[in-house]
C-alpha cells in the first residue's frame, strides 16, 4: 500500500450545520424488527440522531473490502522478486519496498521443502531508508499440496515512519489458506488462476488490545471476456465480515460489518505503468450493538464467481440495529502500493457517501477525503480523511473526532 505520512488536523474540516432529517436505524437484510441499544440510530444518549453510528459504520464498510482486495493484490504484485524496488507516482509520492526471503531480516527462521518465511518492508521514501519504515509484514508459509498453502502473518504499521517495532501503531495478525493455486513463487506467494480461492481470518491489535476481528474470502473468477474489457482483465468476487472486539468509549457501542461483491462481480484490470485497478460494487450491512453482540459464522468456501452463499456471515445477537449499504468503489494499486481510491454515490441507509484520493495540503501527500450526507441535504454530517496507509480521522459536523487505524474506527 502506498505509504504516506499525513498530519491529521481536525480544524481543516468545515463545521457544517446538521441536516434536519430523520436518521433512524433499520432492520437489515430482511431480518426481524429489533430493539436498538440506547445509543443506536434512533436512540438517545450522546448520539440521539444516530449520526455517529452511521458514520462509523460506513468507514468500517469501506475499509473491510479494501483490506480484502489489498492482500491478494500485494501477493500478485510482489511475488517472485527479492530485490529492492522503488516507485515514484507523481510529485512527492516516492515510496519504496524491500522483499526478503528466508532469514535476510528475520531471526531464527528456517526452511524445509514446501515451507519458508518471507518479509515485506515498506518505506515512506524512494530509497528504503531505515528511518522511513511504515509497514512490516512477516509471513510463514507451508505448502500442503502443489495447489494448497497455509500462511500465518503479522503486519505492523506506523502512522509516521519508524524503525522501533515495539511501538507500532497497529498490529494485524492472521491465517490465510489458498486452494487451487497454479503454483508458487520462490517466496511462497501463490500464482493465481481461475478458481484460486483465498480465505483469511484476522485480528487487529492497538496498544496491546485486540480491537477488531474479521474474516474474508477472495476468489479469482478467471478472464473477463466482456466486450471492451481491458487486456488481461479478470473477474473476482469476495465476501467479508468483522466486528469491534471492544465498545467505543464515547458511545458505549460496538460495530460490525458484512458485505460481498454484487452478482456482476468485481474486475481486476491492469493498466499503464504497472497500475492495477480493482472495481466493483459491495452490498452489505453495518451493525451496531452493545459490546459482545456480534460474532460470525463460517460456511463452505466458494470456488467460483459470483458469490452465491458467502463463506463468512454476520451473527449478531441480542439488541442491535443495522443499516444496509451499497458501495460502488474503485481502487488502483501500483506495485502493491495503494495509489488512488474513488467512491461515487455510495449509500448507507438514508445517507450518501462520496470520496476520492488526491494531493492534500502543502506537502502534496496523497490522502482519501470524503463526506457523509443525508439524502436530500447538502450539509454533510461528517467528513473523513485517511492517508494511503490507512490512518486518519472521522470528524463529525458537531466536532467529535474518531480515530481511523488500518482502515477501521477502533475507538
């Protein structure tokens, strides 16, 4: 992902007037009518209109599929290379990454037939300077067959460049399983083909506390043969689910999300100068309830597109509220770095979300900037800004600020 340092100053946001419109919660997915917790949309407490709950839910809904697409993109982009690579994508956007096989940076690593370790380190700068580290992913892979593999990984991220691994701003751990791969690179990365399936379970930790858990699956749908499709374009499909492991301290609420690609599938299309663009529409539901209200169920993995029955589905219990969402989104990567993001007229309940990436501030750094607006109004209830490494802030028109870490609201 493109690594950028971004000063997050809430005063950059205009303090728009709250729109005078109803913002009640709704029962999602055709489920039963349920009683929302005190502070859920339509409830009382510090969020009487439900604006904060709606906005937090939308940020999580945007972040989850981006994370889902990011990882297979990284694997497809970085596999087979163990040398330094630097990429410059416009003014002041120099970034750099290094791949290591075996014990080049890892200590005590060992390999055996069909097993190994690798490490991907990314920097904020074009020359891989030691004091510019912004993410570090360590992988341990074990190939059970010629087409199946299990990987455990740890990804550390920093909101600002650092070499002190003891103080990462976030740590994501997880397990990945691949089936029906066409083979592997020397670094244990799968070679995707039509029908390759990738499933993942993850946990996100901040300051030593697990703040969210989730799972997703991603399937290579094969060549896109539609008229006018770019050369080399492929279909993909996927589903994702996740939830906060701890409640938000201001609202005393926890949040969850569940989505999948729509029946048209997504499209992964190569472009000029090494760009790769993922585009498609995500349909899903965001949830809000008391701490511990949500978990997820695991079903049968999919082997082809489109998704008929998601492998991972939300399992909320007790008192909760939900909102359906629809997100047309496009992400462009270059050599594994997130280069641009665009969301056009996404909807969540009775709200519309638009966002795009571009240069921000005097430093001309890339960032994703967007707003959440009630339908029929021109006054957003919230703005958000996220750097290309997934750190940022959601700022309500009433002044409350929520931190975004690794593409999710964590507290």
